[in-house]
DNA sequence: GAGTTTGAAACT
DNA sequence: CAGTTTCAAACTC
C-alpha cells in the first residue's frame, strides 16, 4: 500500500487481518498541523463534538502533561492506547504508529468511543472501567477499587497491578491470587462501601494537600472510596500560581505523567525496598511499621535507611519516627 | 536496547 | 461466559 495514501477507515478496523496492509503512521504528515489544534482535555473531548477543534491548553494538554503512548497496532483507537483510554488525542510526543487518535480523524475517534460506550467500557478519564460511568464520575478511586485487579503472578507487588500502581490496597473486588499488596488487602468481611484504603507512602504527598478528618494516626485511613486519592507520582508539575494540579482521574494515576522524570535514585532507593527491609525488622512494632513509610517519603531518608547497617538502621529509624 | 513477562482488552 | 489471542506497559538482562 502506498504509505502516502489515505488510511483505511479505522471505524471498521480489521486490525490484524492483513498486516501487509498496514499504513505507515499516517499521523506523521499531519502532526504539525494538529499540534495547535488538539483539545486540551478529556472534558473537552467529551463535552462537545467540536471540542477537538479547541486549542490545547498549556498546562493540561497531552504532549506536555500526558504520558505519551507508543501503540503500534491498535491505531490508538482501542483501550490499549493510553491516550485513547484517557480520552485524549495522541500528541507529537507519542511514539505511536498508524495513529488515528488525532483531530484529523475525529470522526473515527468518536466512532470508536461510541462503540466502547455501547459496550460500557469507555468512560472518559478511566481506563476501560467495567463499572458504570456514574460510578466513575462519582469517584475514579471508587471505580478503580470496585473494578479490582486480577493479578495472578505479580502478587500485586508490581506496577502490572492497578491497585499497587495506584497506591492502594487490594479489595474484595479484586480477584488477584497470592496478593501481597504492600498497601493492604481488604478482607471480605469489611463493609462494601468502606473498604479500608491503606495509605500508600506514595500517596501521602497528595494527601498532604487536603484535610483528612478520618485520618487515623496519619497512616491508615478508612474513608469512603469517593475520597480515595491518586498518588502524587502522577501529579502534574506545579502551575504558575504555585497550586498543584492534582490529577482527578484514575487514568491520571494509572499512567503517571512524570514517571519518565523520576531519577534513577527513586528506583535504587525505592519506598518499596525500604518497606521490604523494614518488614524484616522484627523488633519494630506494628505501630512503628505503620509510621515508617512517612519517613521513607524523603528520598534522602530512603538512601540513608538502606545504606545503614542493620543495628544502626533501627536506631536511626526510631529517631526519625520520634521526629515525625 | 532487545527480549520476556504480565495483565487488560479484544476476540472467538 | 470461558478460553484464547492480541496488545502495550513493565520488567529483566
């Protein structure tokens, strides 16, 4: 097929039917023109059919804040595509191929979205949440929790697990096996509407931005699912007036925006590693263990903690806990 | 950077 | 609805 030729209509996409027919990144030619014409947000895309014509806002548009996709086969019209699943168009930062999730193909995008809506799988700002759209509107956290994960091999200890990645414990809605989610595991006898959300060390920062009257000792909170907050690793950069633009959607923290900016330090001296080491410290009380993640929020603390010898580590951590 | 693993989405 | 395949991200080396 002529790479310059118009791509086949993606609304009836035989995605894999004929790989030879694949068009080579039709998006490339139109990228430049689209850069100034894509919508700013999910809301724009969903609230108005013409919203896609609006210019992307400076602080929230994909390409700047959104994590780019790198789809090769889905044409960015399936929920496999991060951008599409979050209700945004792909940007020039995306490394996708055969991309149809662009303003140029607005009709195709709308068609794909409608298809998914008919199947009740497309809810803007969500990642194909199986729960109802109302639920998602009510609370992305709620939707996430009620969807649950179905991890089998990752023990809910890796980012493959939505719950883990979102910094929350697994719930009764999860169908995971061998769950070792460090943020907690909700037992079946808990109240359905108030599963305990174990505050992730990652999520603490975002929670700092708000008041939490239900806070229990500052570490474990039982709160309505509607109040669950995404962790801060997906926080957008501070806007000009200094107010953080807190992500409001499940998708925002399912696909953290600033992950690529995390220094290598974050991996070497990760919070999860600290918690792993801490859990092996039998001398620590449960209360101390519940407080310790707060200490690990500080990167330098994590490095010190993991670098210290075992005996000194205990002394150091207890001193830090006292200073909290 | 390439290859593998993983879980979700899509398909049958 | 269950099983299988496809997909893209996460992870490992």
